[in-house]
């Protein structure tokens, strides 16, 4: 019979909690970023609409809260999927949406004026 050291388990649990907390910070950053971006910038950048990203990242944010508070285990698929969705937004969508600069009275697309 193997006896497990409870201190080792608490260190591992603390490590996984820090990972979940870090994922929650990334999910929060992505959710706040999608809120502040203009709605017209998403289709102009050739990406999905802002309401769709709000729903997706809102769900990821709620899952992140559950993970950071400790209600969801790290090995559950939901916190992992929530982090992946937030990372996809931050790495792929955000840079393209940020590059779209709307000026009043001009028609700007992702490749210049039209």
C-alpha cells in the first residue's frame, strides 16, 4: 500500500489552481477586449460578428470563474476549451480587428478604403 504525502498533493493542487487562475485572467482579458472593440470592425476584418464573440467569450469567462473559484477541475474539458477559445481570439481575431481603423465619413475595409 502506497501512502501519499498530503503536502505533495496540496502543492500540486496549488499549481493547478494557479494555472486555472492564469487561464481566467486570459479569458477575462479576451472578454473585456471584445466588449470595447467596435461592432463594424469584426466583419470589416473578415471575422465572425461581435455578438457571436461576445457569447463565446462570455461563456468562456463564466467557465473561467468556475475554474478559478475551484468548482471545475483542471482536467475537465470545459476550462481547457474556454482557455483555447480565449487564446484563439487574442492571437487571431484581436490583431485583425485592431488593425481596422474606422474614420468618420470614410469607408475603411481590411485592405484600405473602398
